[in-house]
């Protein structure tokens, strides 16, 4: 029996490899890319630790080259969903009762495995399956996921230190329990780190989970699942059930044992799930904790005092890294007339230098869009802008799906601040710019605040401190992650807890204690040392 208070190692952010020419990590990653491309794999469901082959398969191909087949994955149906629920509930008792330090050890080991021998596997899998460049994959699939596991275990331990006051004669304490039932983790294609975090954050504090990865990112998700098994995660704690939204989601959301949802994805899907929970709440055992991060229409707002050159760099990186397929990507920009000519000239020159192609060619800054559905949605906005007399395309505007799903870095300039591409989420390499009159600075701030239903990220640019103060105050509710003289992307675990409000989600801040507390169910305990033996009170002694 353990009789000491254990401390989780104080986490520090995982170093990011730059894969510069001549470095050993560049060669190791290139070798792993070649190895993975040379073989096809068959991805099963993993339920209760057992591999399940349903026979209902879908292909996994690289978005940047239709000819490269990575393998196939098996899809779950309602039958396998029920198996996963049963396996999770069976595993729950032992997992919830496992000493917290043993759960922590599993995830610290997973972090070290990913930072060490699994690093190039997860990086290469993400590059191939999701068409990320080496650097974009490194900061996501490796560094951020390592950080999630190290920081989340630390946050759990710190939360448990919070205990109530006890007056003489009493001992008050709080016990941090997992939720009853299971957690449904629904993860997106665009961040491997989010795919790994959504089922594991609740598991760290003792919950069990059903994990439905995005169909377009099953490849890298499978490697995460295998890594967790190597780290010693007990069977049934996380059950891996790829499949269609309806086939998996509907039976899960109808289960009386649903205790929570951990979601990242589209606004429409999240709202549909919330609605489904509401329809079934009368037959559920618990009020499910619903934690979700959805979309964004993220802005860059520029004051006349801003510096041009760093603004150009931030705009290109914020709008076009990973092809704009980030919920935090810069999607709309407000810039004053006084800066527009100089910015436009420099910006167009720099965008012309962007190289686009396969991620295995490390010279490329951009690669492919994730799949045909996304390709068609994004290009429909470009077509709309090309036909409109309220818009002009100053960079890009072309696209090609003959080899892979490639869309040029596209910049639209509009005369209408409520133009369609200023309001609606596009989730691709499309930035829309509105040039405002300098004297309408504060009016345009109001416009920025109320144009979009979202409230995820935003960036403001100025050298004038008073202007920064005004911008920050006016846009207080427009973004849950707010950047000053920077791009509106690249939140780091432990540094910028991530999440937005309005139509962007529940703002439960992934990568912080705020998210971890959502998966804990606190029991308050009061112990009286010497209970009274007389039920009467002194005030009753005389009328």
C-alpha cells in the first residue's frame, strides 16, 4: 500500500524538431515516410483490447496523391458500438479504482514513447494521412500530444490538492471521482494531437471512453491507439470505433450510460449531438457533460500604426499553414486604407513564393486539402467570389484535383464587409480582406465583433498602446484566444489554453485544468470527530 504523497513531474513543453537539411531527425523521418508508403495496413476496431474486423471497410489514401493507398479500415455498426459500451463499463470499475499515480504513470510513459521511439511513426503517419508538412506535423502529432499527456496528468494532481477548510472537531475533504458511465470522444481530422487528447483527458482522471476518430484521419489515430496499448493502457478503457457519424453516433447518444461528450468538429454536428442528448435526457442515468470546440471565422484586425513586414508574415502563416484547415486559421482581415497599398504589394510578392505539393518534398509550404468533400466546399466559395462584382481575387483562385486535392493560397478583397466569405467558415486556404477608412476605426471594430457568429481566435495589430487597449476592449467577446501582434494560430499547451465561445464551443480550454475538472465528479466528505449526544439546542432552555 502506497503511503506517500506523490508529485507528478513539473511539465515543460516538448522541444520541436525543425528537420533542417543535414539533421539526423530529417533522415529518420524521411526513412519512416518511405517505410510507411511501401506497405498497406488493415485497421480494425479495438474493443476491450480485442481487434474486431467487421468486413465493412473503407480505403485510406493520401490526400496529395490519389494513387498512394495506405490501407483500409473497418467500420463500426450499432452492434460494435454496443460491444464497446459493454467493454467500457466492464473496464470502468478497475480503472476508476486504480490509484491515480498508476494512471499517471501510463500516460507519462505514453508521452515518453511518443517523444522517443514513436516520434517518427506518428509524424510520418500524419504527414501521409492528413497531408501535413514535416513541421506542421511535428508541432501537432508529436509536441502537442506529448504536452497534453504531461500537462494533463500534472493538472489532475494539482486539482486534487484543492481541499476545503476544516474547523476544530471536523475533517472536511473532497474526493475527485471520475464520472459514471462512459465518455464519447469524437475527434477531427486536422489535429492528431486533438485526436489523442479527447479520449485520454477523461481517461487520465479515471473515466472510460468510446473513441470515434474522423474517417479521414483513421490512419494516424490507429497508431495512437497502438502506442497507448504499448504504454500499458488496460483493455476497454478506450475503445477505438471508427465509422460513419450515424452508424456510431446515433446508438451512442441513445445510451442511458452516456456520461459525457468530448468533441471537436463542425458546428452543425455538435448542435445535432446536443439536440439528440436533449431528446433522450429523460431516459439517461446522468446529465452528460458536453464539452465541444467547433468552428471559427478568425480575424486579423489592423490599426494604422501596425508594422507591415511582420504583419505580412503573420497573415501568410495564419491563413495558409496546413492549407487553412485549422479552426484557428486567419479567415478574414480588416486593414486601414493608409496601410493597404504597401501591405498589398509586399503580401502578393510573398504569396507568390509559396510552394505547394506533396508533404514528402520538404520544400513545400502547403500541401493538399483533406478530401473531396472539403475540396468541393472550399472551391465553391472561390467560384462565388470570382463571379461577384463585390470581390476581387488578388492571389490564387485556381485549384486542381487530378492528382491530389490542391487549392492555391487564395486572397479575396471585398468592398462588402458582410460578403459571404467574410461571414461563413470556409476551412481552407481562403482569406478575405476588407479595407476600411482610417477614420472608421472604431466602427469597423464593431463590425468585426458582430459579423460572425463565432468567437474562437483573433489577432490585433498596432504599435500604438492606446489603440491596442481600445481594440482589446471592443473585441473582448469576439475570441476566446486573443493575439496581440501575432497570428491567430498556434496555441501551445500550458501557455495558451485553447477554446472559444459563441458558436465556437463551450470554451472549456483544452490544455488546462479547466478542461480536466469537467471530467471529475467531486464528492464532499464531512467527518465529525465527537458527535453530539443531545438533540436539543441551548436557545430552547427558556421560553
